[in-house]
């Protein structure tokens, strides 16, 4: 173990870090700041939908199923299969699917992750 | 640099004039059609002419009545393909592992998945598939349906004890704290010195290459992105580049620069991850925590530019999916400047910290000749003095217009490989800043047809771990016919088998982490 | 006649309960210091500022299923951790904590050697517990424990003799109480070497190799679950407290310090705990700042550097005490 003329900077840095603020975000007491176009849960606007089915055809994870609602075919989102790639939003010719920043989707009830289409599904449901 | 001006096509033409057929411009610089074992002669001629000849990948194809075997070879200034075909009822072809030892894994995989028998292979056996797989069923053949295969338990095998009492076999894996993902390494030790390492990969094999054949090109972009969590953008980018080569689409310049920004952000977070992980393996938890603390702002940048911290999903056939907002640019530059100011501290730790140098210097030395023969790629090769970097050898996207340095160290030990990655972090920061400053205006996407005409193309890019290779064959429908992926860790594991021999068993974790293994990539 | 005072001293203060609570408290201090050096928060949820976290970990382990491998040697497997824990606590009881040790008449000339022997026996029992689990990782881990502590025991004894020589007695109580000037000032070289050797004895970074989880999974703890694992962890924590307490007694003047008002017992305990925390913080700092050395590097450091340095330190101290200090002090 030959003595080097320079000392490792780790010694001083370790001591100075004891007195600095930790870099941890104390989630869930403090929530992180997310950008506006974060790919969270989808927001589906039933008023703009034309039932073309392109979202269901293009979904890579087969998470969108067209179901009959009030006589028309509407998309039903299965959030436990969704990979949040937003190809559905891109394929939709009428911009009926938009993004939101809601990401706290964990639940103990799997059936609550199937988002059935009915008039204007808002985020958090 | 010697040999860098050799025209390899002339060499092959002069040596094997009438016996092979050379198609220029196909599958790289040229495709050479051989049969009856002449592929060995072509390879021998190339190896004698150029010392940097290496096997990039070996693709197996199901062509109906025949099985195609494509050898993709890279040399110092060219990338070629050698085509060979064998009939399905007698799929025997001669091995090339005596000419290029690094082809061992590639041949094993084609044998396992397609049923080609390589005569003279040193250690045949199951490689990617499990021992429960039924005999004679080869999943990549077209007549095999994935959901109709039944697994049967293998016949019980007596445990073979090594003859010498002092020789002990330690199994590292499949579940082990040193490995991030499951693979098994049976390490034979004599006291505390390693004498042999036998790998068994395939624990994370998900059959992605077969899965691409039943999804459209648009859906496949998301599927290949999920081959690896760390280098996801690179996989997507390489796939869309290959499809664009078949379609002969021209991507707008703004999209090329935006792709470069996304790829370099990916490289940044991957290198910081490895540098931290290496600290953890040598027991230096403080260094690990510091590196990962500095990696968090990069993840926030990726979230800012693409909407998700890990899977950026930015690439699509014809460009990128979203634009870079001008309001985001100051934040990107501020974060990168912060990271650049933190690098001198880490460089000094690597230079001066005594316990780190005791664990990393002269550990796992890979000599230059071994690196060339075993066809290693990426920072592992650049740490041993072999200067290969796809961004410099065959520039893609906007890399031809952006100035940056290629980092090469010559010592070949763990310490050099880590230093290569640390210097590449600085180079990536420079590249991103240059790309943002010189971002061209214009569209960031062109519309691409969903039906791809029949054709095939190869493409290679520089992933954080090395050269990533893609081959796509299309048949005129919306589904691809064959997608072949060769990931860099797949090419680097034979180097680990070589460097571990003769070392202390306690050196296996840092040695192993220095080649930056990503087993999800390896197994697909 | 039942001596309630003695029973109180053995069971509550400064005996068993006090040592246990001190162990859990030192564990919390260690984890907080390590976290702050690494720019993180550390335990923060269990109790105010996470102070109940070590207790929560202990109770969690007690509620887990206790599995015994079929081929393990049953008796040794079951009782070695418990016996190691008992011996460590017993050894700690010999140290004067509140002015006198737990059994006030137990201090005798030579108890320094006895408690160092107890430490060796406890380490040996830990080795046996790993060896009896019939697991290749346990075997490698326990073999490393044995090689390491046997090697470092010799310089530990030599360096522990240095304050004994200055004080002129082998009784810990006498050494602690004769430190008018703390021995850290009279023999600082011995203090530095003793801290390094104690790091190796306690198996902390950079001598962490028996617990290296990236190589030997769990080392000697691999096959242990549930209550037995809880006792193995507790043994390790008590060892750390014992090692730091020994440093306090031999070099920092033990529990003796200025008594400002009221009971001397209270002040002696307070000074003891404060000095103990200082030593724990120093050893934890050394742990976080270095990487882990390989076993051959650890052993060559011992035989080539630490042992000759310990011998030289003893010779230097003898020379100073015999000729220099009587002229100065």
C-alpha cells in the first residue's frame, strides 16, 4: 500500500455530506413534479370518438377492446395490460384520447383497472 | 492504422474468383453467395488480410425447403454478409470456430433455435432453450406454432463429481446477489483460483424474435423496445432504421438530431448505472449511492423529453413521435452542466482511492489478441486497445456531422473498462449539447406505409454496451418475415469466460460487472 | 438474603437490558450516519426519526418461519448463535460502565486477557454456526471468518497490552481509572492501529469480506432464518458495541469524566455513552469511505503490515514509558 501524494477526495466529501440536505424525495409525504406531457392514465373523450376501432387495432399490448355501449362500439381500456405507449392516441383520427399526469394506479382490486367507456371518463376513476 | 485501407472485396475476388458470387450493395457492403463449405475459404482469406475481421452475427432463416445461414462479418472498414444454404432434411454445415473462436455462441444459438448442425463445434448442446424442450422441435421454423409445444421433464442425470478432491464447483446463479438477472455460471475452483467457467444462459428467453413475426411493424417497435430496459431507445432506433432501409425512406434532418439526443441520454444513464453497480460489487456502497444520485436528474430529463422515465418510446418508422420544446432546452442544458461539474470528483476517486485501485487494477485482463479473436464489442474492446465504434466506423443518424472523440485505453483490465465508460459520459454530454445547439428546423416525422415491400436489410448501431445488430426480412405484408437481433452482451460473454481463468474467485463480481452484462438482451 | 441490588445491576442497569438498548441505539446511529454520508435519509418511519427501526427489524425476524436444513448438524446449528450472543453480553459486563462493572467485585488483575479470550470464543462459535449449516456458501463464509479473526487476534492482543503497560496493570477497571491524561494522547499510534485492527475483528469495511453478499450470498448466515438469524445479527451488533466500548475503556478514559452535579453514576454513564458514540461514528466513517478488500489482500495486510506495526508500537511504548514519561509527567 504505497503512499500516494494525493489523498482521495472521498474522505472530505463524506464528512461534508453529513451536514448537507439528503437528496431523497420523501414520497409519499412529498410528491414529485411531473412534466405536462407525462404519459399517465389516458383520458378518453366519448364526444369525439367515431368508433373507427383504429386504437384497438394498433395497440401493441392488445389492451383495448371495442365493446357495445348505447348502440355504438367504444374502446374499453385494460390498464393492467396497457404499456402506456400512447400509440392509441397517435392512431386516433379525432384526438379523442389524451394524456394526463395521473400515475398512482396501484390497487388491490383488479376489476377497477378495466376502464369501461361511458360519458367522459375523467382521470382517477 | 495498418490495414485500414484494405479493400476486402478485391481480396476475396482475387482469391476465389469463380467459385463465389458477389452481390454489391446488398446486406451491407456486399453479399457473397457460397455453397459447399466455401464460406470457410472466404473467411480464411478475410482473416489473413485484415486482423480486425470478426463475426458480428450469424442469422438462421427458414426458406421453405432450405435453411439459410447468413454470416455477418465486420472488418476494419466494411461490413459484409456471407450467404449459405443447407437443405432442411440434412442441415449440416461446417463450423467456423477454428478460424474465429468468437463464433461459438452464435453457432450454438442457430443450432438450438433452427436445427442447423454445425459439424466440428467444440461443445454442442442446449443453449437458449431449456432442457425441458421436446427433441426435434425448432421454434423459429415456420411450421412450429408457439402455443402448441409441450414440455417434458428431462431424464434424470447423475451428478458428475470432479475427479480431484480439491477441485470444487461453485454455482453462481441463477439467483445470486452479484447478478442483476438470472444466468448460471458453474465455476470450477482450485483453492481460491478459478480454473474453468461454464455458462448456461437462456433463463430469460422470451421468444421475442418469434413474437415479432405475428405483430405489425408498428407494434413491433414497442416490442423490440422491451428487449432491454436499460438500452431501450437503441433497440427501437435500430429496428426503425432497418425498416427504413427496406422502405428506402429518407428521414428529415430534424428527426435525425432528435434521435441522437434521445440515444445519447440513454447512453448517459446506462453508463452511470454501470459505474454505480461496479462500486456495489466491490463493496463500495458509498460510490454506488453517489453515482445513482447523479443519475436521477438524467432520468428526469428523459421523462421531460419523452413522457416516461424508462421506456421513452420516441422512435417510429419515419422519424420521432414528439418534438423537443424550446422551453425545455434551458433545463436540459442546466442538468448536463451540473453533471459535467461532478465528473472531476469521480475521476479523482478512480485515480486516488487506494482500496478501489486494489480491487480493480490488473483484474480481469483481456489482451488485445484475445479481444480480436473473441469478437468483443463496445467498451470491453475499447478498454483493450481495439478501436471499434460504430458511430465512427459507419456513422448513422447525425453522428457523421457531430464531432466527438473515440475513447480507447490499452491496459485491458477492469479499471480501464470503467474509465472508458466514465470518459464516454463526458463525450455524450458534449454530443447532446452540440446537437441541441445545431438542431435543424423542419418536420420531425414523415408518413411511412404500413405495408413493407419484400426485401431484407441489416443495420448496426452503437448501444451503450457495444455494437447492436439487426436484420429484418420482409415479405410484402404488414408482418415481418424474420427479425434477428444480436445484442452486445451476447458477443461479450466469451470474453468473461477467458478473463476469469487464473483469477481469484473474489474477483469474479467486479470482473463480470465490468463487461456490463444485460441478460435480458442476451436471451431475448 | 436476596441481593436485589445485584439482580438489578445484572438484569437492568448496567447489565442486560441496558446493553441491549445500547446495542439497538448504536445500530440506529450507525445507519443514520451511513445514510447521511451517502446523501440519503436512513430510517425515518418507525418511531420519531426512525429510532425504533432496529427493534422493528428484530421483531420482524422473530415472527418469520424458522427453517432448518435437513443435513445441518442440529445441536450446533441451533445453539451456536445463542451461545455466541450470551458470551458477548457476558464479556461486555466486565467493562466498567457506570464507574464500576456489573458485578462490582468481578474486576481482577488479568480480566483484560479473559475478555479478549471471550471474544475469540464467540467468533469461533460464529464460525461453527456457519460450518454446521452444510451449505457451500456457509462453508466459504465461515472459513473466511476463521482466517480473518485468527490472524487479527494477535495484533489485537499486542495492541491491547499497550495501555496495560502504561497503566501498569492488566485489570480493565484499573486501566480505565488511571487515565488522568487519556492514553489516546500518550500513545496515539496504538490508538490508530487498534481502531484498524478492531475494524478487522468486527468484520466491517474494508475488512468486510466474510459478509460479502455479492460473492458468498450470506456467508455464514446463509441458511439461518427467523429467530436464529435475529440472534446472529444481534451478536454482530453487540460485538460492535463491545469493540467500541473496549476502545473507550483502554484509550479514552472509560466512563470517568467531570461530575458536574448530582449522582456520579448518572454522569459516568453519560460520559461512557458519549464516548462510545464518538468511537462508533469514527468506525462507521471508515466503513463507508473504503471499498472491500479481497481475502488475500486482508491477510497480507495483517501479516506484512499490521503485525510488525503492532510489535513496533509495543516496543515504542515500552521505551517511552520506561525512560521518557517519568521525566515529563
